[in-house]
C-alpha cells in the first residue's frame, strides 16, 4: 500500500510506519463492521446483478452504459458511509478525542480513512467488473476498461470530501440519515441507476448541479458510450465541487474534531 | 516490507485481471455454432417463391443445401416438415430499439430489424453480434443511429439527445458524424409546412437541407431514407433522390403520379400501415393481443405498447393527417406500379409491439393488395436486397440459418405466419419465452 505523498512523510520512516499502521487498523475495523461492509459491498453488487443483469434481456445494447453508471454509484457507498457516518460515530464514541491526545498526526487519520474508502471501492469494483465480464455482456477495448476504472476510483475522492464535511457537522445518528439520503439522491437524480433522459425536464435541470451526474457522464465517456465533447465542463464541475467540499471541511474543522 | 509485498501482489493480480477483461467481439469469436439439422419434406418459401416438398440442411449456422431427397451428413437431427412451411427469418424494416426490443422481436420470428432511430451507443454495442454464427437470444440490429431533424423537430420529443441541424452547409459534417458513430444508413425527418397551409406541430428541415443530406449520404455510399407522412413532402423527397420512404404518405391517395415517380426513381417504400392505422384509431393491436397463436408469447412491455391503457390525445393537425384507409389505397397503387415495398411496423409506437406487429403488418399488406407471396417477400428478400444484407432474407445454400417453421401455407393464407412451430437464429433453436396470462 502506498503512503500518501501529501505529507512528505516518506522522509521519516517512523512516520511512514505510523501512517501504514493507522491504515491497516482502519481497513481491519471497516472489514469487521457489518454496518459498513453490507451497504458498501453487498448493495452495489446486488443492485447491479438485479437491475443491470437479471432484469435485462440479452440484446438491450445497454450493458456498457449500465456498468459505467452503476460503477459510480458503487464508489458512493464507501466514501459517504466511511467518511460521513464513520467520523461522526468516532467522535460520539470518544475515539476521535483519544486519537487527538495520542501522538497521531491528523493527516494519518484522514489518509487512513481515504485509503480505506479507496480499498473498499476497489474491492466492489473488482466484483462489479467480474460480474459485468462474465454475465453482463460488457465488452470494452482495454484502454476503455482502464479509463472506466480510473473514473470510478477517482469518484471516491469528491464523495469522501462530501462525507467528511457532513461527518464534521452532524452527530452519529444524524450523519447516518443524511449520508443515506445523499446516497440515494446522488444515485437516482444523478442518473446512475436510470438514464436521466427519462426524467421530466425540471429534474434533468436539477440533476445538472449534482457531482454524481457529471461523474456518471465522465464514466460514460470512458466506456465510449458517449462522445467526449463535454469532459472539460464535467471535469471542471467535479473539481469545483471537490474544492467547495474542502472549503466546507476547513470551516467545520475546529468544531468538528471534538 | 510485508506491506509492500502485499501491495505488489495485489497490483499484479489486478493487472492480470485487466488483461482478462473481455474486448469487443470476444463473445462472438469464442462462441461455437449449434449442431446442424435437416428439415424434411417441407414447403420452402425461399424469399421469392415456394418450393414444395423440399429438404433443407443446416450446419455451422448456415443453410448448406436445399433440394429433394438430400443425403444429410450423419448425426444431424431430422425435423418433419410435412404440412409446414419454412420461411427465412423475418425482417422488420422499421423499428426503434429500446430495452428488450430485440429479444421480444426474436420471440416472434423476427430475426433481423432495421432500426430507424435509437441511441448510437446501443448500435455500437450490438454490431459485433450480427456477424456471429453462434446461438443468439435476440434479433440482429441494423440501424440509422440518430436521425436528421431540425431543432425541436420530430425525433427530439422522446428525451434521447439528438444532434440537430438546420442548414444545407451542415449536412456533410452531420452525415460524417453519424457514420463515425456507427450508423448503417442516414434517416431524415421531413415534415415541412404544406402548400395547403397545413403546418405540423413541430419544426422541420427545409428542402435544401433535405437535398444536401441525401447527397452527402450518397457521397459516402450510404442509403438516405426519409420519414414523410404526406404526399407533397414525399414527392419532394423522391425528387431529391431519396432511396426510400419509411412511411407511406397517408394524406392524399388520389395522386397517382406519386407512385409512378417512386417507380421511376427506383425508390422503395416501407408503408408501416400498423402505426399509421393505429394513429387513425384503427389499431391492429387488440386483435393481435387476442390471437391465441400470439398472446402467450407477449411480454408485459409488448402488451403495454400493443394495447395502450390510455391512448395519448393526438394533436388535431396530426389527427387530420392520419386516415385508416388512404394509406391502404396508396400501398395498392405503389404495388401495381412495381415499387419495392418493405414490411415495417414502427414498433414500439402506440398500437404496435416488437415482433408481433410484423405478423399484423403482413396481413395489412395483403389487405392493401399484395399477394401473400409478395407480402412475405416484403419481410424477407426485398429488405435484404434494398439494405444489402448479404446472407439474410433467403433460404439458399450459404444463407444465414435464420429460419421460421410454421404450420400451414402462408403463401395462400398470410395469417399462417403466426402458427410458429420453431424459430432458429444462426441455426440454433430459439426457446420461445411464454408469459403467464395477464388476467384477461
């Protein structure tokens, strides 16, 4: 596992070990928490198997489209539930306070959670791609598979930041409710489970303001379902959204970690 | 150290998995044709004429021999063809492919569809399958992809994003973009205001743009087919060099010169009586849904479009345009003038459904004046010839073994196409899907 480059920790072996140890602890803890792994692993795979494969007859021509957008929704879970609900639960349980008085840098704490979200996203994506390749009839050029995986994994980052800005502000039970609402709102209104063009005009207009919609479009471009004319705008929107979330995290930082 | 080993191992597994992921055409390359068979002593409609008491040998997904008392290779299954007629897999020359449409089409013996507007991504994904000779559970797709229409024109109302155009100068680039997207031909919507003052409730391309599009398609060696519903635009489209009209004109069947013009221009017409009559309030849908030969195989989606629970209220201008009998008269005239007619349904528009409506269309074509043999050709060899589908629409050595075996003789009673005994796609038997009765 790679240590995050942002902290310059590579120079200090003790610090690197600390980062790695925290990551390992975080991944293990997530793995042992059914409330985390059921929604993050079972739900996306089950949804895709049911709506993307079992309920679609062969010859729909929508196999690549379905995988592209369901893949973005699969990245939503680990990011929102791990960061949003997770940080809030840690704070309520006093674990966050304990870690704050220990000599653990706050960077390690956040990096461990980000890496956990990425690892679980990777696991769920491997399962999705295996299903898609064996039962879903998805066939893509090799570069398109790689581009799709890149978009899907990258999707984790802005959603982690969104989850963190919720987790810093809400208590544990509120955070679970809010992140669940966000999960379904982002997935449905972002057109990740149902193509957007079936929605009424006003909902389509509303959807334009959701990062999930733009990540969905980027995934469709990566899977070569859609021409890439809009990727500049879509990428800029996702980047802008991530910056807005970073701002929200900074504003909530002091109060949030206590 | 251990962390790096684990990380390296995981990375190696992921890269290996990446190489294992399927690439376009993999399923088609790896699939094997179904075992062959012989149909004995069957009446064969070969796409053009009837050959009584014939044997047909199928192997490796193709028809390999057609004749009397054939010696088949050992081990092939024998199928009794007595009292039955073997038809080439049917071709619906006007559909729109969405959802399970291709699966539903094959369930009724339609083995190839000519799609007149759908999502280009669907076309790209399904193109490799039509080259295969392996078992398949859906009809093969040929498609126009996106359609050429004006901003706000017909085709833009369904929600699917459509690249529109409005000027002749845009035509070349528009056609090039469709070909790059995977369109097999160019479909143009032409509904200009009539000289009688009749204006359709949506915008239309102008005549100069229509002409430029047809010319651009021809420069790229693609067919240019035109959606019209009235005789004046039909005349203009034919004069501009359209290869075919994908609806018959429904407004003025008194005009005899139009059928002659179509004949002189060697254009074809896909009348789509099924949808035109449905719009005129004479849908064949309820009759088809009640036919005991067809009903058990209708999916809930097919039922929903074949017999809509609520008929959308039609715009008054459109309601005046569509008439149940005038298109029938026009088809009769076109047929007498020797114009190529193609059987197409425009499924799944209201009053029609994929697959099943082609059987209704065949009956309507016969009622409009075609012989049953001509109607069968309109759903087999004629569309294959006009759209250059090399190995489809015929039963002869080398043809793709897309076949439909029916009871009786549809060359005398066209409704016999509904009494399906067996369907083969690429020489593999199709297990027809039956649905539980939906409580009628």
